[in-house]
């Protein structure tokens, strides 16, 4: 899509609502994950998608890119993947006698990093600068990445053989961790009905999907969401929630200040999507689990007792005083 004239926040919200409708033409029963990805795009964050194989993680990202008319590239992370395979590298041109930079797949709007925990830490860390600085450095030169830019990384929660634990520094750079569960029976039947009718997940245009929004409108929506207000009481509430994770007896490593700023940014995006001029405690509470669940490390004894991070966060939400 070409750049469009300035639109009102209501027009942009309506367009993002159409994005959900378009994605639903290809993906059944993942409304929460679609909303989470839209929140991350509005807040300029990145997303970690966790779920067993076959729950439409890849199709979800491809469908969202299609509905937003954004460029997307996919990288299958494997043990032999090198950093240059992601970021790009200098290639010798025999005709000119010079080295020229060949862009890697990271030069896109939405990068789908499939099974990110299957590649060694050196290659995982190649994404760090791209995710945080939205640029990469090769041969002493910084190269800016396209705007908007989002990394959507998938991870299999049950398969550990041949995988590498994501370092805390990289986990902390994902704004949201969305968990895609196996669908209920009715939803799975609906999926089969679509496939029986001839749905081809590799042909989104054939499925009737059209672009509902473009890059320039998305940038307008990002600026509008960033302008949502936050009162001192709500800011203090965000800090109190983060501090409560550090004081929990079951937690070895609590939420860092980066987690607090991510919670604020995502709450702003969620408030904007709901048409609110300022964030309320409700907006903060809605984003606590997806924003904080991957930033907490449990003590070994808590893991042995079967304590989950989500249960700790729900307990904290019930205990921390809510500003009125």
C-alpha cells in the first residue's frame, strides 16, 4: 500500500478491527493471539509464540502480515544456522573487486523466527541488536531495519532434545509471550471443515484475504497509541506489580525495569485499541500475564512443587493494592 493521508484514531481502530476479520479468514480460534500481535505492533515490541507444532503459529504470522500489507520473511532456526544467515553478510563481487553487503532475512517488516530455541546462543544473540536497536552492524557500519519491524519467534514448549535455552537477556527483549493452546473440539472441527472445502494455507489471497491496513497507517496508529495518558497512580501500580514479583518467595529472578516499561507500553496500546484516552488499572491487569510471564525465573523448589509463573502473577494481581 502507498502512503495514505492522516487518519483519525477511530478510523485506524476500525481498520485494525478489519485486520482481525481478515486474519480470521485463514486462522480459526486464535483471537487472543491475533490481539496480542496487534498490541505488540502498536507498542513497537516483539512476540514469543509458544505452542506445540500444528497450532497455526506460522500461519497466524503470515496471515497478519498479509492483512497489514507488510513484508514478511521466515527463518527456520537450526543448529548450523550462522549469525550472517539472519542479518546478512559481506559478499565478494568478482566483477567489481569489492565486497558488497547482501541483506539477510532480518530486513523485513515481520520476521518469523521459527523454533528459535533450536539454534545456538551465538545465532540467537544476532537478533538482539536488531530487536533492541532496530538496526544491525556489519563491518563497522550500522544499517537501519525497515519500519515497522517486529520479530515473532516460535518455540516448542515440550521438546527439549536438540534445543538451547534462550538467554535471559533475549527473553527480556520480547515484549509479549503468547501461549497458543490446542483448540477445543468445535474449533478443530471448524478447521477441518475449511480444509475439506479446499482451503490452502499457502494461498492466502485464494482464501479471500485482502489488506485492511498499510505501513503508513500502522505508523500513525503507533504514534496515537504512544500518546495515551498515564496517571501517577497507575504508573506506581505498574511499578508495584513488578516489585511484587521480585519479593515473591517462589521467584529466583523477578521482573526488571524493562519489564515495567513493556507493561506500560502494552497497556497503552490496549487502552488505545479500546478507545480510552488514558490507561486504567484494568488495562494494566489485562497485559500482566503476556508481558511478565517470560521474565520470571522460579526457584527450583517451586518448580518441583509444580508452581507455575502464571499462578504467581495471578496471586500478585489479587494482592497488590489497586489505585482507585
